[in-house]
C-alpha cells in the first residue's frame, strides 16, 4: 500500500494537472472521496472523485478539463478564453 497524500500534495498535483487554472476548495480525505474544485478561469465549481484528477497526465499547453469552460458537447478539450 502506498503512502497517503497530504492536502498540500493533492493541491499541487491538481494544480499541475489543470495547468494552475483551478484550486482545490475542499479537504482531501481519500482518492475515492469527492474533491471540490474551483475553476479560476470561469468560476465554475464542481465535485469529482479525487482519483479522477490526481492520476491523469498533464494536457497540451493551454488546455484543462473544467466541465463548464474546458469541453464542448463532444467532450473535446478547448482553451479557455
């Protein structure tokens, strides 16, 4: 079993994954528990399992996965304006 992540490690991983365009606004409990995230581009707040954002590769420059401003109906990623 791996070591448990700290709140600071989770926040850094999420920021790095989303190219520093989001912030974690809830306390990290475990990878299976919901994590509240706030998009700094459009202000959208959403909840997702921590594992969905902790264990992903960094996307191409200028892209991130905010459900409100980061994708269109087809799920393609777009740059935030």
